[in-house]
C-alpha cells in the first residue's frame, strides 16, 4: 500500500470513529445515570469528551474535516450555553491552529512553484510556520525588494484529502449531526463540497485577493495584503502585522473592541461586493485580524484568506435582496411574499402564511429595525431555537421556502456573519451599513 492511500484509510477510519465514540460515551452515560449520577452532570461530561474528540480530530486531519469544523465554529453562538460551553474552547483552538508540515516539504513546494532560483526572490524564510489553515500553512519571509511577506504553502495531497474528508463527512452526516444538535449538517457539507475545487486553486485565490487589495487600498479601516507571487501550491502576499485574530476579541476583548471590530466586519461584508463584485464567503474569526495603530489611532481590521469567494453576476449583492429585507423591516407581508415568489424563494403552487414568513426571517430583519443593534449569544440562541423548535409554527416554514442556487453562498455567509457578530456581542449601526452598501435596501 502506498503512502497516500495508507494515510487516506487512516483519515477515513478516524472520521468514522467519531459517531461510534459518541454512541459509546452515551452508553456509558446511561450506566452512570442508572447508577445514581445526575443526568446533567453526566451529559456535561459526555459533551466535553465528545467536543474534545470531534474538534481535535477535525483539527489534526486538516483538509475538509478542519474546514467543516471552522464552518461549525461560527454557528457556536446559536447553541444553548450548556451545550456550547464544552465545545467553545476546542472551536477556538481550531480557528487558528493545526499541526505543521516539515520544512523540507515547504522548500520542495517553493522550488517547484517559484523555480530553482526561488531563494533569489524569497531572500529569507522563517523555519517554522506562523499560522495554519485547512489546506495549507503560512511562513513569514522577506522578498527581494525588502517587503515582509506571508508565504502560504498547500499541504501535499491536500486536494484528495479535502475531497475524501467531505465525502466521508457526507456519508456520516446524520451521525455526525448528533454530535452538534440543532445544526443542519447535510447542506453545510454539500456547500463545502461545491467550493472545494475553488479553494484548492491558489491562482484563483490570488486573483480574488488582489481584486480586494486594490479595491481597499488606502481604506482607513480595512487592510487587505497585496499579492506578490503565486504558483500552483504557493501563494506569496504582503505580510500583515497584526496583534491577534478576532478569536481573541471574542474570548476576552473589551466592549470597545467588540463594537469596533463588529462594525468593521459588517462594513467589510457588505462593502466588499459593492467594490469588487465578489463576496468574501469564509466568515470565521481566524480570517480577520486586529491591526493596532502604533500612534494610538483607531484599530483597523486586516482580512485574510480569499479561497472561498463568491463571484457575483453583478457588482454588489442582488438588489432584490435589499428590497426584500426593506419590505420585511416595514412589515409589508404581502409585498414580501410577492417578492420572494419572484426571486424563487417560494415555488409555484406553494402557499405560505405571510406573518410566519416575516417571523422566520427575523434574524436577518431585526438588526435593521433600529439605529444601533446589539448582537448577542442570547439573541442568536433565541432566533435559532425558535426556528428549529418543531413545536414552533415557524419550524415548518423552512420546508416551504426554497433557497435558489444564486443565493446559497450569500445566505450561508450572512448567517455566518450574524454568528460572528453574536460571538463578538457587538453593537453596530447595521441599518446604516445596509443603507450605504446593500442595493435596494434604501428604496
């Protein structure tokens, strides 16, 4: 058996063991409860061990497994605290770290992509990685012109690992879903599978990042590093000097920082499509960096990782999207349902209760109805539980509404963005941001 198939078999076995481990712990938990241990105590222990196994395995495997874990991490704010608590630490670790690959492997990739004289261009390279992602790791270096650079190198076999992980996770969707109750796993995995090819293409990523870098050049609040060089498995960009990722702000940031970066994140999310015709579609905290002003001015936000980008058919987000949110915010239920039908959200022949539609869309509408909205874990949990509670009238709405393919990535990104804002517990002028950047919202 060659090395690559051997590793693939091992990866598949470790992913397959996740639901088995959960089932085993549940059986042990039942025994403890029958033996007199309180159910709450036993379940906390099970959740803690399950969280540690799930996210440690996802992080170590990198590839699609880690990408899946990062996607889950943004939705953590929606889970009840008694469930989310044990998972939170492992999720935070997953957003910023993964085991490194050997330095010799990195140098081989540089020689292959940048040419045998790569040392004449990249005159210094740090011996160890400074960061890790789902399909590659980052080293700090210095370009021949004196610029400090970030050198992202794709893991060997990352393509097959990514596709293999996602195929396995798709097969295990129902059982893996039991590890994180309330999160709809199947469409999340399906979307990751659809994006896999683009994520592996560093030339496509370089094109997207350079487009963002040019669009945000000179912006007082947002920093996007420019592209320096690119190859099939190597991407070199300008180095971004930053204090930490937004994961640190989520963990223990001041309220001032939470509000500041919450507003900058929301502005970037909506201004990006307007300026570039693309949507940065990977809203997890590790991609957003705290950039402090050495002179004591307002902090800026750096934005990394452009592997997951939605290329929009028109510059900016769909105008109909803004119009629909405006109608919903105004309580125009008849106009809202008519607009949803026109865009394909309600299929022909399907009857929906306009008031329930409005209630179902509340997570996207409520932040636009006041001058400044305070996002919070509690608010996110309330929205999530109301929509996912089978006893709630809005629960059936999910089965009646259709999500057109053109809105799939936009919807997931916005949902992830709301999750991040809720993790930050940020207050932001959300309505004003949409009025400025979302076509159709201002009327």
